């Protein structure tokens, strides 16, 4: 693990922000985007996704420890990028650590690198670069308030169909109980770490059995997960179409009429 040195709190100074930990997972290959570089290093409005997310997290009041999980070969590049966007002052400690082959491994490595004092953890996908500070705060507040695992969720607006591999529609699915789930997802640290340890010790997971978010890791370990309202700005970058959508969202945030 490497630390961004100029932002470490002075030795012996009280670390008022220590209870919040954020694991930013940015170690994916981004093959579906096809940019030829890891997705978190793609630029949106002149800044990489890692820079957008770091800037939002290190602007959160109260401070804490941010661990950014990146491909091993990209660690020094990530450090160079984020050092420009971290506000000066001791409130946020920022570290960069190498990720794993699958998302859940990257989260586990990030948790292991997290400051021991962090007792609430938010896990966020770098692929959601515009997730606003209010969403981080809403999720963290609900974890603090309930002591439960908390995820942001949006109602599904489209009609949903069950479709066979040959493209033929089987049936319409009742969308009323369905939601689309985003990050940041928040957890009491011990609950999330125990769930990831259990998953890791169960041996290799194949193909479609991979958990695609941390709420599922907690649920597989028998934990309960609650929801709070999500935010359209937390849209995930997966394909080039998403990049165009995120560019438009960013421009509208910046007051650019387009
Ligand atoms: O691939 P996907 O877009 O679903 O990945 C979600 C997030 O998890 C991304 O921010 C990606 O960088 C991260 N990830 C990771 N390590 C992996 C795979 C994905 O940190 N091995």
C-alpha cells in the first residue's frame, strides 16, 4: 500500500475523521468500454474517473481514510493523479493499493488496507464518477443510524421482460418490487469484512456465481441489507453510450447548455 504523503496527519495529532473509511474500487479492466486502458483512467470532462471520485470523497465533511484500489501496474500513475485533487489539510488520508482479479477480491484488499479506526465503510465503484456527496452522506448516515448495511436504490421505470437466449420474450416481469442498485454502499466494517472473509475462504468462484456488489456478499453471509433512495447522477460507466450520457450530465452540472 502506498500513501499520498503530504496528506498524512501529523504524528500524534488527533484523527477526528477516522471513523469513516471509503474503498474506491478502480482495478477493473473495463473490457466492455473498449478504451484500451483501465476504465478508471478514462477521462470525463478532462479528468479521470479516479480524480472525479477522489475529489468528491475528500470533500466530504468530517474526513476519514480513502483507499483507492487500482491495477498493480497503475499504482504510481493513480497516486500522481489524485495528489492534484485532494484538498490540503489533514482531514482525509488517502492510500493506493493493488486490486485483484475479481471485484470482490479488490474490495477485500481495500478493506485490509483500511485504517483500523474506520468502523463504517463505504464501497464505491470508480465507474460511477458523478455520484454526489449527498449520496455518500445519505448512505453513511443510514448506516450510523441503523447499524445495518445500506445500499442506494432507484425504482425501475422501464417495462421488464424475461427473454430467452434466442431473443424470444417469455413473459413480462412485475417491476413493482424491483430496484436498480448503485454505489456507494455502506456497511458496519466488521460485518463487511467478515462477509468477505467468508467468501474468500469458500474457494474460487466461477463465472456467473461472482457477486456483483457488496450487498450480495453480505447477504450470502446471512446479513440484512436496507435501501435508501439512489441518485441518477450515480450512473455507471459501462459502454461508450454511458460515456456520452455522463458527459451530458457533467455539462449540465457545470451550467454548460449544450
Ligand atoms: O466491471 P464493472 O464495471 O462491473 O466494475 C465495477 C467497479 O469495480 C469498477 O469501478 C471497477 O474498476 C472495479 N473492479 C475492481 N477490480 C476488479 C473488477 C472491477 O476494482 N477486478
